[in-house]
DNA sequence: TGGGGGGAATGAATCGTTTCAAAGTTTGTG
DNA sequence: CACAAACTTTGAAACGATTCATTCCCCCCA
C-alpha cells in the first residue's frame, strides 16, 4: 500500500496540509474552488483517512464497545441492533464483543476497548461487578450495564425487571395447575439467572402446595438445555417435574428437543414449558413456546442513549437505572391440559 | 481521564520511555529488576496503552473486518465465531459489520474498515463485485469473499457450492414425489440466492413432469418468509405448489409459520418444505426442518486463515477459491406422505 | 493612496507509541 | 588488568491528522 497521506494530497492540490484537513472537516471554511481541487486530488490519489492518527489527536475513538454473554443468542443480536441504530444517529460504530459467559473473555474485551479509547462501554456483565468495571469507569470510560440492574447505584443501567419476569413465569405455571415446578438455568454466577429464580421462588411461595426445584446448567445454550432435558428424562416418571421454567429461550428449546426427540414426554401434556426472552424462534418451535418478552432492541437503543448522556455530563453524572417491565406471552407450551 | 502515557510511567519508574515500551513488547530484553519496577509503575498509575498511537506507528490495526448480510441470521454468527477462533490464535480481533442486505451499509462498513487500516476484510458481498472491493484490494487491504465464490479469480474466496446445494434440495423434493416446486427467495441481487435457484433448475430439468416457479422475496428473513407463505395461502388450493425450497432457513421458518398458523395447510402433507444453512433452530421447528447444511464455523475459520496467508504473501498472491460441499439433511418437513 | 476589515490559507506543534542506532554497563577471558 | 563480547538502556525520530495563532490577500472606504 503506497501510503497516501494528507501531505501527498496537499502537494497534488497545491495547498497546505491544514487546508486539506479543513476540506475534510469544515468544508464551509474553505473556498469552493479549493474544495474542488482538494477533492479531485483525494479522488485521484485514492486517499483514505487514517483513523488511528485521527483518534490519536482526538483522544477518543468514534465507537462504543458492547460486551454480551452470547452472540449466538438472538436476544443479544436484537439488543445489538437497537444499540447500533442509536449509535449510527451520532455517527458512532458499535464494536461487538462476545464474552461467552467467561470472565477471561469479558476482561479481554474490556482491555481491548479501553486501549481503543472507546466512547463508552455497554456490558451485560458476568458475576459481581468486579473492580475491573469500577476502574474502567474511574479512568474515564462511561459504562452502562445492559440487561442487568445496577444494585449499588454506582452504575447506570438499562434492564428489565428479572424478578418480576421470573414471578410472571412461575405464577403462570402454577395458575394452570402445575405443582412440581423446576427451574432450569445456570450458572449461578449470572445475575439474570438468580433474579429470575428469585422471582419464581416468590411466586411459588404464594401458591400453597406448589414446589420448586432447581436444575442447574453450565451455560445458557440450547446444548445445555438438551442436557438438562436428558437429566429429567433419566428420572422415574413419578419424580419428574410437571412444569419447567427455563432461564432463557435457548435453554427452553434445548429442553424441548430432549423431551420431544429422545423421550415420550408430551409438552405441555406431561410437562409444561416456559422460556425467557421471547426470541423470534420461540414462536416457531416444535411446540410454540411460551415466554417472557423483553423489549430487546429498545434496551440496546436506550442503553446507548443513556451512555451518551452520561458521557456528555461528565464526572458528576447522576447514574440512572432504567427498568422495563417484562411481559408474559402464552403459547401452546403452557396451554392447560 | 488524566491521561497517563508511557512518559509518566517512565518517570515514575525512573527509566526511559524506550524501556517502558520494551517492557510492554519484549520483556525478555529487559532486566527482570527493571521489568518489575516498570510494571509496578504501570499498575500504580493505572496506565493503559493507547491503541491509536500504537496503530499509527505500526501502520495497521490488529483487527479483521467481517461484513455479513444479517447478524440476526445464526448462520452468520456461526461464521463469525469460526472467524473469531482463528483470529484469536493470531491475537487479532474481529470487527463485525452488518450490511443488512444494503449496498449503502456495506459501503459504509468498508469505508470504516479501510480508515481503520484493518488487517483484511472478509465479506459476504451484495450484488456484483463492485469496484469498491477492487479498489480496496488495490490499495492494499487483503480481501476474502465469504459464502460466495469469486467468479473471476481476482479474489480469494471461501464458499460452499450453492449450485450443488440447490440441486440437492430440489432433487430431494422431486425424489419424494413432488411435482410443483416453488423456490422462495430473493432479492435476485444476492448471489447465493441465484446460485441456489440455478441448482434447483438443473435438478428440475432432470425430472420430467416437475415444474419450478419462483416466489421472490425482498429479503432473507423470517418476516419475508411469512409474507411469502401468506402469498401461497392466498391462492386457490389447486394452484399452490406441493413443495417449497426456501433460499435459507429463516425464510423457511417464516413460510412454515404462515402455513401453520394462518392456514390449514399441512407440512409436509400438503406442502413439503426445505430450507438452507441448517441453523440450530431448524431442527427444533414446529415441523423439524429439512435443510442443506453448510460448515458455517469452518467457513469463517478457513476464511481468516486464507486471509492471513494472502496478507503474508503480499502482492503476487495466487488467489485461491476454496469450495466446500453442502450436505442434505432430511427431517420431518420433507418426509414422504 | 493608505489603512482597515474579513475571508482564506498556512505550517509548526501536538497526540502517544515504537523503533533503532548509539551509548553505557557488566561479564568473562587471556 | 585490559579488552572484547554480551547485555541494558537511552532518546530522538518517525507515524498522519488536526489545531490555531499567524500571515496573506483582496476589497472597500475615507
């Protein structure tokens, strides 16, 4: 690559580098004649701005980092899309990082984003809010938690009330007459999981005679769900739950696959099943899946918006916790028998 | 953000900036004692490398751009995952761009990636290989086409034989006795769509008495599929196809939803249905979906690998076209009646 | 004709990291 | 004890875009 810089463009157009820069950034300040000459030179030489140099001077990049738990989960790609929409309005790009529910990868992305001097970071964090995040913020990178409430007010966040969602799901199962509920989800380190479980516990407590057991999984994927389903199938019939609440739709679909394909268990006849997130595929499942809907794209959109406000306000920003309410969507998988 | 640079670190540790840089990049060349002192200073001051400055000096960034047609399509997130795996082995990051089947967005990402001086670009391009891509390459950014064969040998590519895949699908439908096939897909500008259709045409030509019509869609999404399904339902029963080959699984699931939810058409009884890509959700659909499997993660992995080889070889690289073979996966949606 | 005003263009300084030739220090050997 | 070889460390010079204080022009008016 023959490196073409503003210097070469300036020479070709017979102007100074300062003028080239002005044409690029404030064409109004340059005479139309010169603008034309410089643009011709740019086109002729095939000049492409070097973003690294630009950022170095500017001090900040024009992108926002987004770390999600799993890019293969449609819920998070929807969040990303919403974030991208809002970011695009400001001419910012979204850098998408995939922590794969792993602390090491999460940290690796945070390091990367910090080195890139991103405008800010949106993250659906694992486990406790480690000091990695606190340090990040203290060093000047605005941070907004996504799909997770900030318990301690030290962070801004955009989330959905997961306790309420868990309550909705379990209450619904109980209300269609199920009594042996199982919560499928994990690992316990993920806040969304524990919150949804907490909500479910609350609902169960209000329904005398209804029990809730926990079947822990290693991740929130279809595969993990299938394994959980197999564990259920391995039990004698009398010890199986009569309803399953899965911590997300991927798990639920995995459970459904296991019950349907390897077992003779009927959904919802023998076991009712409800998931969480209401991804597009839930409605199209073997047995259309009941779920708890979250406004995914709106979460992303709002999170970027909040991030921009926080960045603009600087230091003394009053952190804001935005909480959306989840919504129960009933489909065949929890129809009364 | 109090800007901490190598200069401050050097001062704190009582060494020169050159030494700090050496600690960062070649710790072996620095005495253990000094390394320790510098690292202590780094930790104490909370120094974070400025990647922009680094890139500026290096001339190239440590990332690879990937432009896909649709991030919400699990096929592409699988490709991205494969690409990420190979890139990570070299300490490179993947920047994921979503063209949403739009030329403007595709170009915007290419511009962005070029300004970032990415190591190279992987792209599943729309329409013809415009000169945007040619110029990109001429200016020194290695480019590899993904999920699309390079017809003219001017580009390297990693793809699956879409004509063969289309043939497999249509041949399968004909072989289970269907005679009025419909191809659902579009827009015609997308190469994958036209290739798959071409393969289907070839198969149909070999089966006397079997016809093939084309039902064009505006995009390759579940929604577009649902619309196509509704168009089929709107016809009198006698004019409906008895088999549908959808250009990808998202479309197929949309068609399935329309037929199942709004109509009284049975799949596969009245209409057999086959998709393309074999995404994880295909197996879990209302009616488990037959599909044409592509080795998605492997495509991404191989594409990065090829890109790296091309980048290493420099100018005179012999472009390589890698073609994988697709595979027919038969499930309930095309079981003989 | 002299001077003032305003629009346009200039170019040196800056951002922070890496590189590399050169200088400095230690170790080992005859 | 002198000297070479092997390590360490140094610091100034890039990389390329942007910023402003400054200079340059041109035009108008007194």
